[in-house]
C-alpha cells in the first residue's frame, strides 16, 4: 500500500481546518454567551429552541470541542503523513458533519419565534 499522501488529503484538510476553526469559535462564543448570561441573542438563544440553558450550552460545547479535536487530528496526521489515520479521520469528519446537520435540522423544528 502506498504511504504517500494524495492531493485530496491536502486539499480536504486545508479546507476543513480553517472552516472548523471558524465554527468552533462561533459555537464556543455561543456557549460562553449562554453560560455567562450575556445580553443579546446569543445569551438567550436557548429560549428560542425551547431548551434549558444547560441543554443548549452543552450541545454548543460538545460541537465546539469536537471540531477542535478534529482540527488537531487533521493537523497531526497531515504533518506526520499518516495516510491510514488521516483517511479514518476524514471518514469520522464526514460522519460528524452528517450528524451535525441532522442535529441542526432537528433544533430548527423546535425553533419558536418570539416576535
């Protein structure tokens, strides 16, 4: 088996790392705003989804930390040129993205406009 990284390994990882970094920061900020009772939409967004503050902030924290973990593993395996682990990480990333989209769709069904 060829142990050399293919171009798609580099392209996917270079696209995934900054995108996941952005979303990790975004979801981390939503978590921080919720637990610190900040004023504005991110501080009380949990009420729009008909969730408790703990439920909403837990979901956001789990997503943020998972994204950070995937970034670390992508970087580690890309720098170490570990093809089999990078392929496995890319598969896990695709599964996570699918679950993330399903979760967001589910939360949108619970959305209650407060206007």
